[in-house]
């Protein structure tokens, strides 16, 4: 028998919804009445390619993978969304559909809102517009950096980046990913993933067992990663106004910190 779904948590576990509840009580009250909790089982297809997006989703404990599948059956992930954002940017941007998949890579909860209600709310609420625009910019940065990472960096570095992105968006120290799934997400051969994860486990950074990767040493994981993770995290933190590292510093000091962090 399937395991029962865990209890739904507060919608404010999603950082966009939490920010909205702080910035505008009026907008939050309208949105809170309209959103509904939905459980996302592992492997659940949230969106199919070119299908009409009837809902948008704000994950709280689930993690959603955005990917393309090619004609030859090959696939690659271009972004991952968790409690940092929402799934349904094409609806917000006015495009309605995209030729990509959205699939739950970590089971858990999300809050959903009909596309029609989102569009109506965007006509009324300024703060929600600003939050979604900033998130869209952060997502574009993640997509661009993933493209560069897949072209320039080793399989091990790319695995480290992907694990760190999941950890940040899921508030947990473990990730449910088999070698086959991880290879598909990265667009590489399974043998390369197996070799890299064995090395990370031998180094005491992760523990892998039956499709579960537990991060034992996050500092070591970040040290083995390329600069791409840091670029995405800094931009996400900046756009969400959460970057304590550079808060209150003069502009020239902020610039120097960011430049040093990329080398």
C-alpha cells in the first residue's frame, strides 16, 4: 500500500508566499483564500509539453524539475524549483505554454492557484507582481548558469551543483535521486554519474543508498562544486533581499565580494 501523505504545512514555507504575507496584508488575504494545498508524489507530472497551464504551483516541501526531452529520447534538466519560487512562469509572462516538462523530483506539498485567478490578482496587486518578476529573473539566471555549467564543468561538479540546489530548496540533507534519474537530469551517461558519486562517497561528502543521497559534509560538497552554484545562490538571495553577507556594505565592497566569489 502507498504511504500516506504527510500533513500539509503552512503556505508561508514557500518564500514567495511568505514575502507577500509580510509586504501586503490585503494581497495576501486575497491570495490566501484562493490557494489550495496539493500533494506531489515522486514522479508526478505537473506540466506536459505545450499543454495549457491551468494552475500555477508554489512548492513548500516538494521539488519540481523543469526539463526538455529530445526526439531521440535524451533529456536534460534546465532548472529546479522548490520553496524558493513557483512553477508556472509562462502563465505569469503571458505565454501560457512551454515545450518542456515539469516533474516532481522530491515528493511533498505545494499550494496551487488557478491561472485565471493569478492573472486577475496581477491586475490588482503590485507586490505580487514585483515578487514574481524578481523570481523570474532569478530563474533566468539559474537556466543560463545551468547551460554554461553543462558545457564547461565536470560531471562531479555538476552533481555537486544539483545536490546543493536541491538542499537549498527542500530544507533537508537528503535527495531522492537514482543514478539513472540523475544522469537524465544532467544529460550524461549513467557510468559517469556512478563514478562521480562513488568518489564523493569515498571522500565522505555523501552517502548513497538505493536512490537516496544523503549529504554528510556540505562544506566539502560546496568545495568540490564549480562557481555556478554560488552565482545562482547570490542572485537568488539578492533578488529576495536575503543576502546577509553583503547587507549594509558600500556598493564597491559588494561588487568586490561578488567578483571574488566567482574565482
